[in-house]
């Protein structure tokens, strides 16, 4: 084998290793942090302003492939962040519901350690601390029905505004350069005063992503696949102030990623990209949670353990949420 052929084999091997990591970490847009909501998710606050703070920590030690098997590429992944949400509810009514709007902003720190050098920099460690996208909905509608036993909340679309702060070549990049539009339906029902059941159902539409890097030295445009997911919770009132419950989520990428303009790429690169286009991410999670509520203040602490994961890291999540109604 000549020198040119040797370097082609080395480059091809490294590139295939990298897209294996990319395929397992990507798939869809992953805009929404699964499991963010649980207790009484559809019970919108009264007219006025409410402040919600989400503190999150997630840990993963496995990176699953398209068959749900461990790739043995990931050594350790840690993600921590804090997100602020402002909800404004007006006194105006529309279709019999209270009308409002909400806005999210926050920051995330991500650390990834791999068992082999991967990525553009051929490193085993990648990290990033950065501001997330901004989320805004111009139309929240909340219905309080059956004398407070049934609550329904709708967001016509939660819009994820990118800050275009993506760190190219950094697998741990927090920033992004594409938009997500997410209609939301949430329902909370009290079959009896002590028993609460809630679900938040979402569907994500992602826009075109420029210069996605599936592997060095290749950059292509991509449209991330669409996604269906829901958070859920069942809780029991232990006292007037405390609730204990079981919470979790289910996530499924529903359409394939679409890579554009592959005509100029060498055949092996093109074939590898076509192969991973159809890889769809999936995850489910379950865990316990506690809630404390008194007057205009509420706090929740929840744990979630993932299972049935495909094309993503298998995570353990902790959420601490504070709500204050002004």
C-alpha cells in the first residue's frame, strides 16, 4: 500500500469513528430537555406574573447505538444548567381560556469524556459552557374546568430562537444555529383531591441547519428530523403541602435527518452519511418525585432513570424546580 492509500485508510477510519459518535449523539434537534415538567403541568397560574427556575443535572456513562447497544465510546458525560421561565397571564379570555405568554432563557455546562480520541480535534475530552437558545410563545391558553378537577393548557408554538453561538467542531457545543417550532398540549386531571395525573405532549419541527459537521473534514447542511415526546406525572397528596409521585417521559424521533448536497463527497463518505440519515433517537425514563406547595410558592425535586435508549446517551437526571407567583 502506498503512502497516499495509507493516509486515505487512516482518514476514512477516523471519519467513520467520528460519525459513529455523531450519529449516536445527534438525530433530531433535541431542543426540549425531556422530563422538565411533571407535577400539575397544565395548571396555569392566575392573571399576573409567575417566575419559574429549573435547575438540572444529568449524568451518562453509556452511548447507545441504533440497536440500543452500548458503543463503549463514552466514558463519562455530565450536564448541568439553570433555566429561568417568566409566565405572564392576562385577564383577557380567548375561546373561554385565560390568555398568556411565556419566555425561557438560561445557560448550560456540558463535559464529555470518551474512551478514544474523537472529533475534529481528535480529543477524548470536550466541554462547553454557554447560553442556551431563547424560547418564546406568543399564545398560551389555559382552561380550568369541572370545578378545578380538569386543567388544559395549550401553546400554539414554543419557538426556540437560536443565538447562533454554536462552537463548530466541538461535540459538547451548547449553542445551535437552527430553529425549532413546538406545539404543546398539557392536561392535568384530579380523579380525587389526593390523586393528580398530568401529561405534557409536544411535537417538534426543526429548520435547516448550516455547516453540520458529521466528521472532519466534512461539513454538510442538515435538516434534523421531527420529534414526538411527552412528560408525565402521577402523584398522591400526603398532606395539604406535600405530594409524592412518579414522573418520567418518552421521546421518539419520528422522521429521518436529511443531509443536503452530498454530490461532491467521496463515495465512502456519502454512503456513511446516507446510512446514518435513518438513525432515529429514542428514550424513555421513570423515577420518583416530591412536591411542596404553600400559598404562592412551590418546589419540586425529581429523579429520572432512562431506559430503551437508541442513538443517544443513557442518562440519569435530577430536576429541582422553584415556582413563585407574584
